């Protein structure tokens, strides 16, 4: 544990940010899995409804730096192709 007051604060801030990132990443994964499950089941209505939130969540994750921008672009492209294939 650090001795300097500013270093102690940084430890607390890092813990808080880590928890926020973990919570966001969990919700991001859940939404993506929901879309993928709808596509695998062949349910076009459910997949269409889950597509927009999944794409939005990917964009937010990229802007927050939780996932890399190329990963986000790749996922969006794959999801668009999956939806078009239904």
C-alpha cells in the first residue's frame, strides 16, 4: 500500500474504474451473446431487435477503450453479415 496521499487516491480511483469497466464489459458481452443466440436460432425478428443495441454497445466500448477499434469494426461487420444472412 502506498504511503503518499496522491498515490493512495490513485489506488482507490483505479479500483473504482476497474469495477466500472468490468460491469460495462459484462453487459456488452451479454448483449452480444443475445444477438448471436437469436441469429443461431434463426429468429429474424429477435435478431433485428437485438442488432441495434449490440452495435451501439460495441461503439461505446470502442470509445471507452474497453475493446480495440479494429475488434469493434470486425464484430460490427460480422453481425451485419449474420443479420443479412437470415
